[in-house]
C-alpha cells in the first residue's frame, strides 16, 4: 500500500484530528495514557503518576500534563463530505 492510499483511506480521521488541534505523533503515547488511566483508577495522585510516567517515557512532566489534557478532550466526530 502506498502512502497516498493510507492518507486517502484515513482522510476523515486525519481531518478530525487536525480540526480539534491533535498532533499526529500522539499515537506514541497511547500506552502511556492507558497507564495514566489505570493508575488514576488505582487511586494514585496525579503528581505521583506524572512523575513516574515522565521517568518511564523519558519526557518532561509538562509534556505528560499536555498529553493527558489533549487525550481527555471530548470530540464529536462529524461526517466529512468529499468533493467528487
């Protein structure tokens, strides 16, 4: 499959991500966010979680806070109309 074909197949998803200020590189942090949610449900404090995850993933604590904020946004997906 060519790069163009992947983009075309996922055009509506990519447009939605772009429209809502997402970053296409965020996919790298899906596991980190899942760990964050698990640690929250276990009752850990946010500052402790952020410290642990920043050490584990090698990013700053500020980056963790930004990612958590971005991943927590509620998004309404709208139908995208294509010009044929």
